[in-house]
C-alpha cells in the first residue's frame, strides 16, 4: 500500500512540476516568439484551461497520499524533510489557489468580454507566481531528499 501511495504521490508531483516546466520553458517562450495579440493570450489561456484541472487533481492526490503516508509513519517519527515538504507543498497549493481564483479568473472574464489587453495583463500576473511555485517545488524536492 505504501509503495502505491508513494507512486501516486510522485506521479502527481511530476504532472504538476512537468506542466510548469513546459509552460515556463517551452509554451510561453514559443507563444511570445510566434504569436501576436489577440491570438497569443487566447492560446495561453486555452492551454491553462486544459492544464489547471490536472493541477487540481494532482494537488488532491499529493495531499491525500502524503497525509496517509505521514499518518502511517506517524508525524512525530516522520523525517524532518517530510515536514518541510508538507509545509512547502501547502504554500504551493495556496499559491496555486490564488492563481486560479484571482488572475486566472480575471483572465477568463476578460476573454469572455474579448478584452485582450486585460487578458494579457491577467496572464502576466500568473507568470511570476508560476515561477515561484516551480522554484518552491524544486526546493521541496531537494529538502525531502537531502534533509533527513
């Protein structure tokens, strides 16, 4: 059972981290290089609309599997790196919730009004938060592997 939980935890983390890597290092630079407004922000919003449900699913799997594993081991017996990973992960989840319920929601509203400048501004607010979460994700990975 623990092996399955760890597997699910890792798959969910790979989906979330891999998606952020794709957006930051492939999709966004290519969109800026090849697409002009209003197509570029519409394309970027459409991509996020497809990716964000996977992030929500990943968050649920990460949270549930991680907490079950922590409960099996016992919070007091869990390595300090696990506690740090949990704390960092909760911050990442809060950052994503903010992305989803603030600038992403504004982006969707702007797109429905065909207000392309407002859509672009909302998407630009998302970018630094994705960079933050991507950085926090790597810190969480390093902490859990290196801090015993």
